[in-house]
C-alpha cells in the first residue's frame, strides 16, 4: 500500500480482487462514458475488466495497477506502464498513463492532481523522459484538466471498437515532458 496523503492511498490491483474491480468500474464508467456506446458501455466493461483481460494486463511487463482509496473508501483505479510502446510500437523511455478513473464524489477534491503528481514522481524515479496518455476528444473537462497539469496534444487517432458510435471515436494523444529535479 502507498499512502499519498492523509486521505488518499493506493492498493495493488490483483487477480483475486477482480470482482471488486469490475463492480467499481460498473459504478464509475457508465455515468461518464455511456453516451459513447450503443449499449451504454457494457461491451467495454465486459471486455476491459474481464478476469481474462485483467490477468493479461497484470502480466504485462512494467505495469503498475492500483485501487485508489479516498478517505478510506474505494474510489477509483490508476494504471500506468513504464517503458511504454507509443504509438508507432517501439519502446520509449516514457510512462503511459493507461487508466485513471475516479468516483464522482472525488471530483474537485484534488484527488486526481495528487495521483498525477505521484505518477510524475514515480516516472522520474524510473528515469522516464515523459508521461503520455490518450483521452477521448469528446471529454473537454478531462482535456482541460490534463492541460492544467502540463500536458499538450501531440497527435490524434480513431478508437474503433465494436459498438462505439463512429462520430465519437476521436482520441487525442497528450504528453508531458519531464525534467529531472
């Protein structure tokens, strides 16, 4: 367990905690993203948070996957990968911030900011040059937050998945270059 502040802690996601992860994501994902999907996001939840996919993601080299506890309550997830593949497939000296999802009761409380700062500290400890992420271009609040945290857009792509509305498939690549202290 990592204690980031008196109110925020991280616990490793494990395969044994699959049902806890799936239940949490059933609470978090649909309110924010159901409009993107023909089925309200059920395919995405079943695919990305299946036990099989969790097993695969936990086995990936250089992956760091956590539950986020806020005030002692399970409130989100955070997953990042060091020495990531980006977007041309070659390994880079960067962190891919792959997943950050938080319950709505954490919004505006500084939780995401603390998590981003902690990931940046980790990236610097791992000797990484940058942190990169992807965001749906239909999520202006998230984009504004990432920009506030120092991220800039460096590319775009379409996310083509079964049941994802075609006109909502736009993704932005964003990154923050790191400067060692």
